[in-house]
C-alpha cells in the first residue's frame, strides 16, 4: 500500500462531513432554488433520502472490494485495460473538481473581500497551502479537520440564530406550488451535488481503521452536513425569499452581512467567509489527494509524493484557465455539472456493483457444477 497510516473512524466521519459541506455552504441555496423556488427547502428534505441511497452505493462498493480504492476497484471489476480507462475518467473528474473549488475561492475572495487583489495571488496562496497539506499526509490533514470542524458548525449556528428575527414565513408561501418536474429536478440536484461528490471518500475507505461504528458514523456525519445545508437554504428563503436566493451566488455571505442585532452584533460576514474557506479547503484537499493517490496507483508507482509538486502547478494553471470570470462559471459550469455528478456517483457505481454481482453468481454456478454428484 502507498499509505501506511490509518485514519480513525472519527477522523473519517469528520472528513466526510467537511467533504459534504465544502463549497456547498455558499452555492447550495442558489443551486436548489433554481428549480425548487419557494419549495426548495422541502426538496432538500427529500434529497437527504436520495443522498443516503448514494452513500449506501459507495459503502456497498467498499464492502465488495475491501482494501481497494475506487481506482483499484475499476481494474478489479472491468479488467486491466477497460478498468484503466474508467479509472482515468475518475481521475480527470477529481482533477477538475479540485480546480473548480480553487477557482471558487479565487472568485469569491476577489469579488467580495479583496477587491483589488489579483486572482492569481489568491489562487497561488491557496494552492501552496493545499500542496503542503498533501505533503504532510492523510493523517495530518485529517487531524486538522478534527480541530477546525467545530469552527464550521459554530459559525453556521451563529448565522442561523442571528437571522431568525428577520425570518418571514410569507417568503416560502404558497407551499407545494412548484411543478412536479421542477420539484423532482431540485430534489435530485440536492442529493447529487453534496452527497454525490462524496465519491471521493471511496479513495480513503481502505485507510480507515475497522471500527464497530464505521458505517453508522459515516451516515450520521453526512446527515449532519445535509441538515446544515438544509438550514442554510431555509434561512435564505425565509430572509431573502426565493427570487433573491436564486439570483445570488454567495447567499450565505450576503445573509451574514444582514445580521444587525441592536446595532452591536454586526459585520460578522468574515466569520461566515472563514467557515466556508475552511470547509472548501478540506474538500479540495480530499479531491487533490484522491487524484494524486489514484494516479500513483494507476501507474503502479512506489510513492505518490513525487506527484505533489506537478499536480499543484497543474491545478494553479487549470484554476486560472477554467473560467474567464465568475459569470461564466455561474452560468456555464454549476448547473451542467449535475449531469457529471449523477454519472460518476450513481450510474457508474451501480454498474460496477451489478458487474460484481453477476461475476459472483457466475462463480457460484461454476463451483456448483464442478462438484461431484452425490
């Protein structure tokens, strides 16, 4: 194995939580309200059930091939050459996913906070921190996630509680008026965007210690993340309404700017920005680590560390070249990305499990036919 260190079950659960929250903290309300309108909060409740099914697919894939990452499973199921092609497609997905998260950080910082700072400077700093965490190893950034996860949770809770006085139930009325097709579309998007992108955890499954509550903790951690996203969406609708939520890409940051309690507690949007940067950083770290580790496994290298510097340089250039501006990213990438998510997180894992099931039944029949008659 390329990695000898093991994650505890708690570290794995925290990484799953951070991977689900990730960049969704800012863009999730806009993404779901695009189709769900004022019923988007109901769509997210439905999406949790779909999301649990997606996680069940990932878990069953790991149970079928314990000790193997997703890249290794592709070859084990489909053979050397076809498996390598599918593995390369997943590596490309991890690479682009990491580059998009980096670009999101650059766009957010240069349009909302550091207005006169070149985006290349922001991206460079983020990529350096990213490469450093990968160099220190999986265990190091997992322990860092344990320390910083409470910052994300507390920041979100402060946001919810401080905005309650401005909430208006009339903003989410009338109920269940969204067309059926739009309701279903929003529910599926609400599942595939956060839960589907957790396909990356199949790259760290083999490096988790075998605990009694591994499955339970994974589901509970991701469900907690899903509830946080639902509350973020609900408070966005209650305070801003469906129209403003749909057309503001950085909704959580805008909500934090509206907090003003007694003229004393205000201007705490920086806290919201820090929480989003922390969660996005760990999601990007997971995707970058998954790409580097998978690339080393695909080419059967003895160590993944020589790939860290080339990968970070590639991500720096890719994040800049990915989109000319935030408008192109918003209109041209976010919504079509759904079809890629549903392919890599539902269709392909289900296909791999089906092939594995057929192989097992074929072996059982062969074994039964080879037994001598009684």
